[in-house]
C-alpha cells in the first residue's frame, strides 16, 4: 500500500514538473536584457508631474538609460494604447473601461491630473525609438487574438529590441505559434492574496504555472511578495 502511494506521488510530481516546465532551449536574444536597470511603467514621479505609462515617463527612462516596461491594451476601435488598468478610475478619475471607448474619446482624458494624455503604442515606440529594451505587457480583458494581432502589427514596424509578456497564457500561445522568434514571458502571482476577483480554479492554474506546457515561455516573472507560496 505504501509503495503504491509513493509511486503515485512520484508520478504526480513528474506530471507537475512537465506542466510547469518552461522552454528548455535558451533563446540567445535574452542576453540583450542583461546589464540594464528597468523602469516599471516608465521612470515616473507624480510629484514632478510625470505619471506612469506616459510619454514623459518613457522619455525620462530613455534619458537615464533605463529599459522600460509598459502596458498595452486595445480600445473599442482597435487602437493599441498604453494603460495598466482596464478602468480609467484610478488614472483619470472616471469609472469607464478602456475597451468601451474609442481612441478619440480617450484623448479627452489626462493622467493623474497632469497635462499628460494616454499615449498610443505607436507614440510610445516613437518616443523610445529603439534606444533601450522594452518589456511589452499585454493586458487582455477579452479576445486575446485581437490584442495580439493588433499589437504585433504595430511592433512589426519597430526597429528596437522588445519582449512580450502577459498574465494571460493565451497571449503567449499566440506568440509561440505566430511569432516564435519573439521572446515571451509568463507573468504570475498569488491572485487570491493579491485580492484579484475571479475564478479560483483559473487563478490556481495561473498561480502554479500549469499552462507552461502549452506556452513554453522564455522566462517567468512572478510577483516577489508571494514567492514563498510557490
């Protein structure tokens, strides 16, 4: 009986390790990420009138020689824009969703009571101009395929070095299939402890990286506050 239990446990451990295993072959492009400091949502300081995910924050990061992480999602009329939250409540003071608004409607709002508007991905890339590496995080409240296709089309014309990352594994699956040459990273966290509403089963799968068997990410970025939960 004990022997059977041990065998079962070993099998379950092997299955788990297979599920969470990232891509074993290291993409040499990942070396381009080393040696940089990175500015999360740009090098922002609201006390200086430089809000997160703004052109000012990206320009300051470039000026200081910092790599940049930025967040991309699409508007109702399919324009990739830079915004972390799905709602404008925290950043612009209005409880509206990005995906319910057209790009021209978003142009009426300013970030954190500054003069900075919500930039498009194209504007952000023009500002960065390939001078520093960029982590592009895909924010996907719905239809991963739409977001991936639109963002990828915009990045096809960009000459700088970038990598893709997302909490949504279906974004990584899309890039694995359609843009395998692009570095991709799986983001994760302890979603329940972080207070994120949603399916507990879904968050268990994402927290424990059980989709890695399909996404085969080049790297994993896990919320450091919850590293002991792994």
